[in-house]
């Protein structure tokens, strides 16, 4: 419905409705300071919001097409955005008194990039794409360190464990794969969803992986 909604976890109440986007919203991410969020979608825009006021304080307009996924570095200084145009854009958002500027653009995927996460130490970016692969990138240089293949269809979601050792990926091929971050080896495949897996996420302690997809089921592993 082109909005971002903030919810009270304990009560399930909707606290705020943030309206600025002019089309479907694909991604939201919290800033590490807990005072801001970012959102992006089909209108080619990324909005930075103040939670207290509910106001959009900055809009990044440097996108030529849909913004599928957003991630903020652990120090909150860098924003990664992924796109239908097969690129990852890195933005300097350290000083929001000035307009955010594009640091660099990472290229290497051969289809739209549907998901991005930073490693807990901020040294790496992990992306998942419609080209059926995950890629591990060095954040500072933008160099692609590894390409992980094994899925038979689009990789919709990637996640990294809190200790940074394990990656998870969910795919249109109904599978969840677990990967060793250091080696890039596939260390497990989780089966159980009868349709596409659209989201995977580790619990804060890293002991549980949650997944959800087109089957309207959430699984805990």
C-alpha cells in the first residue's frame, strides 16, 4: 500500500504509518542507533526516516530502477542498496546534515539482486541474486571475494549468523542452504517448504533460523 508501518512487538499495535513512497515498498532496515529506518521500493527511491517524528528526512534519488533490498553497516556509516539493474550501490550516510553521496557501485551479478546483508564486523557484504548465486564482497574495496553456487533458481534472501560464521540463503527452488562464511562451502540443505522461500533470518543468539515463503508458513530450524 506504499507505506511503512511501525509496530509495537508486545501488543501488536501499529504505532506509526510512514507515507512518502509512490509505489510498492520492498525493503526496510533499522539504523544501528535505533532512531532511524530506511526504506526502498518500486519508486526508485530510498527514504531515511526519523522514528520519533515519523518524518522522511532524506531521500536518495540516485537509483535508475527498483530498490529490492537495503542494509546498513554495523557502524551506521554505509548504506547498501540492491537493484533490478544488477548492481549494489554503497552510500555514505555518516553525516546526514549533508546529502548522502554514492561511494561506489559493485557489479558482478547477472540478474536482479534481491537481498543484501553486512557481516557483523562490517568487513563483508553478502548478496543473493536472480542469477542463482550468492556473492561475498569486501566492503571497503568492493572486490568480489567468492561466488557461491548451488541453488536451482533465484536466491530471494540471504542472512548471516550473529557470530559471522554461517550464511543462510532462501530460494525460489524451495530450498534453504547453509554455507561456511570463511570457505564458501555449502554445509547443509534444509528441505520442507513446498514452494519458494522468500525470507531467512537468524535469531539474535544464532541458535534458530526462521524461514518463510509463498506457502504462507513460517518454519523454525
